[in-house]
């Protein structure tokens, strides 16, 4: 990443200012990612729950369903356990609380950076500027707050053209990496939801996706 820092002579205090703005951007990016993950996780849990309500209701009808009741009961147990496990994992992850803490930390770092920036503008010599006080305050701000991830930094630095330079290919590469890792983190729950949707659509006669699998397994 250091090769992408704009080539300009800066004093230690200006370098520290750059790191403050970078840290703030990373915290905001991490906060946004966790908020979206929390919202998406809630949607996944809701969809699983709605499917668990719909399937037994269909069993109570007089419709000729393509699945035997025993198969539907097993599928409901699997989906119920999946929803329960996923809900427990999400509750332990505390996405909302973590996102709020990161966002608050980002605000504090940004305010500190603006204060340092204003003082640097008014001082006569930026080279001899004593910024140890700001370093100490920055260390205090990071207590009890989780650090951002590498993908958060990759996405955050793109939004700081004043300090970092990327060509179009590098920007696309970093954005694609961020999107790919985000998608991979939801691969398992999304697959379960798609499986549930396939079962429901097969029950309604709209598709024929899961039925052939069970027909092949039948004795």
C-alpha cells in the first residue's frame, strides 16, 4: 500500500495527520460494513422464518404436494436448526453495537485530525511541530474498540485521493476484492435461503429443482 501514497515530502506531523484521516476512514468503512451485514442477516433470518411458517401451512391443505410429509418434516427440522444457529451467531456477533462503536471512534479520530490540521495550518514550522499530545489522545481513542479489517482499509484509502493514488485498474481490483469477500461471508446463509425457496417453489409447482434429487434417493 505504501507504493500508492502520493509522492510528496511531508513532515512527521503531516504524516501523522494522514494516518489519522486514514484511520477515521477505515473505522467508517468497517462501521458501514457491519451495519449492512446486520441488516442483511436480519433479512436472512426473516426469510428462513417465513419459510418455516409457509411449509407446515401447506401441509394442512388438501393439495397434492410433490413431497411426502416425512420429507417435509425433515426439511423443516433442517431449516429450523439452520435458522436457530444463524440467529445465535448473529446475536453473538452484535453487529449493531460494534458498528456504533466504530462509527463513534471514527468521529472522534476525525475531530482530532481536524484539530491537528487547524493547528498545523497556523504554526510557522510544521517540521518542528510537537504532536506528541495528539499521539497520546489517539492511543486513548482506540481503547476498547475493535480494529478494522484489511478489506476495510483497502476500500477506505480509495476515498482519500489527497493522500493515496490509484489508477483505474487498481481501484477496480480493490473494489472487486471487497465485494467478493463480502459475498463470500454470506455464501452459506444465502445458499440455505435459496434451498428453502427452491423447496417452496417446487411445492407450488413453479419449478422442479429439489424434487428430482429426492426421487433419485427414493428406494
